[in-house]
C-alpha cells in the first residue's frame, strides 16, 4: 500500500478580507460600466481618461492588497517550512511583483 503525500492545505491569505475584496471588485465593475457608458454617450475625452485613471488605481490597490496577503500568509508559511516549496513560493511572489510593476 502506497502512502499519499501529506499536503498542507490552508485557506488563501485573502480569505479573512474576502468580503472587502469582493465589495471593491464590484465597485470596480461599476466603474468600468460607467466608463463604457461615457464612451457610448460620447463624453469629453479628458473626463473618460480621468475615470480610467481612477479605475486603474482601484485595480492596483486590490492587486497590492492581494499581494500583501499572499506574502504575509502563503509565502511566509512556505518559508517557515523551507525547501523547494519555499523557493517556489518566493519565485512566484517575485514574478507577481514584477507583473504588477510592469502594469
């Protein structure tokens, strides 16, 4: 009989703030619909660009919050265990940071 590997499944770091993230994402969805409506109604370009800037900032804030939760929970937990899982989580976080910086 072969034993199954032990997994250390735990909730994602953002789970305690899930409702807050969902509320922010719903607000962002509303902003995106508002921008679409502005284009449809042929509003002034600068007004549309201002709303796009606000939407971008809102998305970045959500992304940074999720990244912070990921570092504080998933990466920290993996680092405490050390080994290849820790290295993989650190690389994964580093890649995510690079993507956020480029956006």
